[in-house]
C-alpha cells in the first residue's frame, strides 16, 4: 500500500516535538484537538517557528497557503500525513 505522507503516529510525534521545542518546555498531553492559539498559547511567531521546525525534521516544505489554514494540532499533523510522497533525496 502506497502512502502519501507520514504515518499519523510519526506525524503527531514530529508535531508534538516541534510544539515543545518552540514553546521551550514539555507540553503534557498534547492532543490533536488542541487549538494552537487558544489551548497552547501560540502567537504568529510561534506558528512560523513550529512550521519551520516541522519542515526541518520531516525534510519537506509546506506551502504557506496550506500552513496558514492550520488551527489545531490535528491540522498540523494532517499537513504531514497528506503530503505527497516523493523519492528520498
């Protein structure tokens, strides 16, 4: 079975690590339904930093038009699980 992007588990792991890195502390119980701004305290700089961190770890580039739509942890995870597969570089 061909997969378009990362597994949901791996994507959530990357997103959670990026959130913790950007906020500079462990975030206990990060859940997919958590809203980035309301629940996790993100501002626009946090958002830019978390996207950059995700891109670096996942080794991909997320289109700005897709990134700005992300409002929850699940939205960020979906960016990775729905990303078109490409050959290893």
